C-alpha cells in the first residue's frame, strides 16, 4: 500500500487503541487499595481488586508479629502475638473507612478509597 | 489516651504533625488518672492540687455541662467506674451495698475550683471523691489541636481522635468532609454526615463498643451517676454535632444517660447542637437541623424520624 494509507491506518488504529484503553480504565470499578503501615511507615501496598488467589504474609517488628491474610477484595489480620488480639477480632476490611489497628504493635491496615467517607465517628 | 488517632492536615509539614502529637501527649500527661505526675492523679490522691489553666478550663466546662444535664454527666463517677472494673478490664457486677457505699461520693457540685494568690488555679475534692475527665478528654484534645493548627496557618484538616472527629475548616476547595456514622446494631453505617459548616466536631457515645457480659446481661461502660449502674435509658447510641468538641463529647455521654425524652427536651432548650439518636426499639432520631446533612445508608434497618424543635 502507499505510505499515506499506512499512516492513516496506523493513526486510526492508535486512536482506537487509546479510546479502548480509556474506556477500560474508566469502567474499572475502584475496589480500594490497602495500605499496611508499621509504626507509621508504609510497608506494603495491595490493590485488593487485582488479587486472584488468597495469600498470607507476616509483618514483624521489634514489638511483635502480625499475620495478614489477603483475599480477592479484602484483607484481615489472621493471627498475631499481641496480648488482646483485638486486631484479629476486627475481622475483614473491605471498603470501610475504619482501619484495622494493632495498638501494641503499632500496625495499621487501611483502605485508601477516593469515593468513601473521610472518617468514621464511633 | 491509649487509642488510635489519625490526623490528616492539608498543607502541614512533618514538623507540625509532630508538634500535634506532642500536644496530645502533653494533654494526656496532665489528665491521665493513672500516669505519675498527672494533675488529675495528684488531685485524686491528695484531695487537692494546683492545676494548669488548661485543666482548669476543661474542668470548669465539664462542671457546666454537668449542671446543664442535671448530673447525667458527672466527672466524680470515677470510683463507681472503677468498682465495675472498667478501668482495669477486670469486669465484675458489684453488690448493691458496694455501689450504695460509693454513691455519696458521686456529686459534681462538691468539686471546687479556686484561685491561688499567685493567680494559678487549684481544684479541691471532698474526702474519698475522685474524678476522671475521660469523657471529655478527646473532645478537648480535638479543640486544642484545631486551634493550634489554625494558628499555624492550616485551613483544612480532619482529626480522628480514637473515633472522635474534629474538622479544621472544610476540605481544600470548600467541599464538606464526609463522616460515616457507625451503626450500633450491625457491622456497617447508619449513614453519612456531610460537614457542611467549617470546624465541626462529631462525637458518638454508646455502650456497643465497651461492655462486658455476665449471666446473659450486657453491661455498658457509660455509668448513670444517679444509680451507679450502667445507663439503661433505652438508647443504643447518641451522636452530637457542634463546633465545640468538648460540648459534643459531654453531651453525647449525657444524652445517652438521659434517654430520649430528656435528651430532646435539653436539645430544644439549648438550641445549639444537632444529634442522631438510635433507640433500642429500632428508631433513628434525626434532629431537625441535621436533616439536610445526614444521608441514611441503604443497609441501615432503623426507621428514621425527624425530631422538630
């Protein structure tokens, strides 16, 4: 084909590709990104929406260890060696504004969600 | 205050947030009932103590609220709270005789604040009486921080002090902060409050978070100062909105003790704060001035009722 035809085809294809990707990005439901903080420092960022299989990981500081369980769309503290286990009792964190907190270990797991409430009064 | 706090300040630097943290610790050092060197501990142990101007102001405000609520809020309830084990976690249901022996000590009218010759303040308690400003400490901290941040040029911040909310201004750009209100009966929200005015504080009180169970009965941590027993006035939670965090803290506790009728009566009389009240029989009472700012959650099962002035 003539060069001009190729150019037109390439431009048309690129524009279509851009439009398609824009559509995909905009229609993707934001399911929140989970942040795990140890003593105020970010140690892990997890996009809960793109989790396919459940997995666990540990966060260990000089204060102790928490075992975090991640499943598609949600996260929780499965086990910990802190005294009261209130972090485990808090259960699953999905899309609420209330973080999971292990006070003795200074561990915080929170969802960063642009559409959700800014805080929860309780 | 041994609780999780989260401060989000727009346009603040690391240094300012560290200063905020220090302010919180300073207040805790002065107001703690257990910490060594705390003004309140010294007051409780010796019956009288010099107190800082800040503590004097807070104590004075608390006594005003005690008066306004006819003793539904009473900082001298502390010996009773201790008796039930809420201060140590060693919960127990005391015998009637034990409670009655302590009730004479619960009397906010006997707490005195006087001025020393040097101009400093002194607080005095009758023999055996002990106070705890825990019911207003977080609200107070929020107000102190708000004023400090404003003074330092911060025009927009959201302070979450263990569940007590204090806003500085509104969101950058003027949008209201959206505050979800916890549903006392299920794992979800009652709805969302849109803080349409700047500098608002929101505080919720209820027995649903701190309680123990014995013999199939649930005992909440909010004491009724008149009976010396956990308040049982037919309410599940009370949320108060106003720009004074101390008022919100004080009123949410007091209204929970007072029950629906007395709470609404006081709300009408004072004409200042707004509320959300969840009753045990499944109603969500929304004060008239709150109607425009509250959006009920679709999953909330309570029946909403507007309470008119």
